[in-house]
């Protein structure tokens, strides 16, 4: 413990980098050094070994289930690998639903009703949207399951996505800026949660739109690429009640 | 390590297989470490949505860069936690306008209980670090700990602790250098 304490120790910057006290520029400088110098990388690794055991004091927290799905979607994993397959993840359901492209929205609603319906179920509200592309073809269909605060987006045959780009879904309330709903896929159905801000604005006066974004989503929080599909939202009412 | 642990693949194996594009290994790695890493994100970012985004970034990076893991330099969990902290700190630096956190009085800040909340890669490493932290002067120890768990810059720490910037730098730098010599003794 009697080592001289020198503020100009060359190792300090690496220790400070690992501790996390450097500003963005100083961090970037250390990261450049690590790429150029093996000695710098080794020093940083030594500080990781010294300081990171402290992270053991942080309690584990379970991330939401949907996160794994989001990761798989971003990495474009084959949806057939999914495990464990829940109802909405069951590809056969979606293949079956996709048979009649024009009737997808209705089919989704019926499927939802048949699955969700319970004898004593209170009214369950759904809304649906067909997201059409400029050539008039259906790109995606979306079903909003209001009671469970989620939206299920099923691709039909979307066009216009360049390689390395990903589709992002937006809700555009009348007279307001677009609100990000989440990343969807061109080749697999995706279920996304609807937060309170989205739930409050979903309705016949709002529009859904899909824009082309970098794989992680728009970096700005607003659409940055071309809008390739849009659709109005129709209320599907409380079907569970009316059918049962 | 218990007998049950012996039956499992180590995280190092799982990372190596992830580098070979083994999706099952990647899924197992996620299952085994996501709660650990999400805890780290939440502790630093203190916002659920941002923490989810960072964790997603972490695992997409793991899939793409698992090959850059060098087992000789650090264990797999250390590598994953380092990656997670780096991404969380980058995110913190991007926050431009931030409501200032409540001021902290380092003289009054109680030391948190020094004990692992979770399975650690090596409880021995943790015990040694905790022991060396104990030997630091209280203000040094508290500022090092606060820095580690918050990911705040020197400037932010000085503001929150209401001390001049050079004072904060000196506490932390001396703390770090003493930790090094203590850990190497």
C-alpha cells in the first residue's frame, strides 16, 4: 500500500475508462488506442479483471420475454427455430392466415377471437389495419389487441426493403408526429407491446406506416427512410362478445 | 462448482460456439446471462425502455463479435459485463439534457453492504476486491463505488457530490491506484 500515488500514472486513463468516469471523447481515444496497441488492450483487460467483480453486487433482473424475440428479429433468425413456440409464434398459424391476402385482417381478428374468447370474457376490443404499398399490394396487416396492449403485424409480400435495412412500424396520430411502435419483419409475424402512449392514440383517426430504417431502428426517433406502406385503422369492435 | 454445473456448458464454451454461428448456444448464453446483464443496464441507466434497447444491442453485438472474445484475457462473464457497461456508458454519454440527479453527500452516504447479490464468476476475486475497497479512505471508496455503479463522468460526480472537480479526480485516481497495489500485493 506504500506505492507512490502518482496522478500522472500512464495506466490511470485505462483504469478511468473501465471505471466509466471519462467523457465521450476521452473514451473514444482510449478505444482507438486499444485497437492500435495490444499493450493498451491488455491493460484495459487487466482493469476489467480488477474492477468488474464489483458488478456482483448488482441484483439480477429478468428482462421481458419479448426482448429475445426482438433480438432474433434484428438478427434475422429463421422464425422456424423459435422455442418455445407460443400460439402467436406458431408459423403454421400465420401461413394459414396468410392464404387469403385480402382477407388477412379479418382472418386475424377471427383467429384472435376464437383463441382469446372465454365464456365469461368481458368485451375484448380489436382494431385492424391493412398496410398497403404504393403499387396497391398489401405489405403487412396489423391487428391491435387493445385488451392485451399488443399489436400483431403479419407480412404479406412486402416490397422495397434494401438489403441491410429493416422495416419500422409507426403510429401517426392525426396532427401529431409519428410515434415508433417497433421493428417488424418482412418474413415473419411480429408481436409488439403497445405502451400507454400508443394505446391512447390508436384509433380511426390515426394511421400506421412502415418506414425503411437501419437494422436497429431509426437513430433519431423519427422516420429517416422512405415510407413504404401505410394503412388506416378500423375499429373491429368487441368481437369476442358479439360472437359469443 | 456443483455437480450440476459440471453438466452444463461453460459460458466460455457457449461464447465459442456462438462465434461458430451456433444459434442454440447463443440462445443458451442469452438464457443464462440476460438477467445478470439486464440488472447491470437497469442499475446504470435506471430506465426500463433504454435498458431493453441496450441489452438488445449487447446481444446482437455478441452474435456478431463473439469471435473477438479472448479467453486468455478475461472470463466470459467479465467480457459480457464489460461489453454491457460500455454500451450503457455510451448511452449515458449520448443523453444531452438530463435532469440532474439528486445531490449526494459523500460524508453521509452509507456504504452499501458489500456482498455479492448473485452468482459471481469467482467469489474469490470479489472478496479480494471488497477487501481492498474496505482499505480505502471512506471518500475515495464511496466515490469509486458511486462512479462504478452510476457510470457518471468526473464532472457529473463532482456536481452531484458538490465538491470541486480536481477533488473528485484526486479521490478517484488515488483510490484506483491504491486498489491496484492492494490487489497485486
